[in-house]
């Protein structure tokens, strides 16, 4: 199982494998053609309330991680999305795409950790 993380604003690469957008909201300034996605799994993103509370504030990241993992464990819609994502991982390399500017404190990092 190989998972790569990448901002959606970065260029597509042959090394990406399947490109899966994991944001709930479509990224600003990116056309569907430019995104060149295989799948948009918006259901797997953190809830709107959790996302707004976190606000990419680094000091809140540990609590955010804890709460997001609880959502992944207990929310039925998210559990179904995790299973879909695992099925893609069984097929080969996957690149999880996200739009957050902060590359060290975002939900993609938490999701990758959760899947590993």
C-alpha cells in the first residue's frame, strides 16, 4: 500500500498513480480538467464544524487529529469512504490530493496515518 500526499495545485506526475481528492469543498482556482482526478471522495473529509474549528492552527493539530480519527471510526458515511479508499489502495499507488496551504498540519496527513 503506497500513499503519497500532494497539494492539488501541484502538477500531475506519472508517479501519482490514482489521484483522489479528499477535500469536502472543491479547491479554488482549479478546473475539473486541470485537477485531472480519478475520484473525489469528499465524504472522507473532516466535518464542516471540525474543519472550521481547526482552521489550520498548528496548536490545535493534535486535538484535530484525535477528533478527525473519531469521525473516521464512528461516522457511517466516512467509514464507507474509507473502505472505497482501501479498495483503490489495493489496486496500487494512490495520491491523496488536498488544497490546504499548510503542508504539515492538515487532514491528509491524519488520513494517511489512519490508513497505515
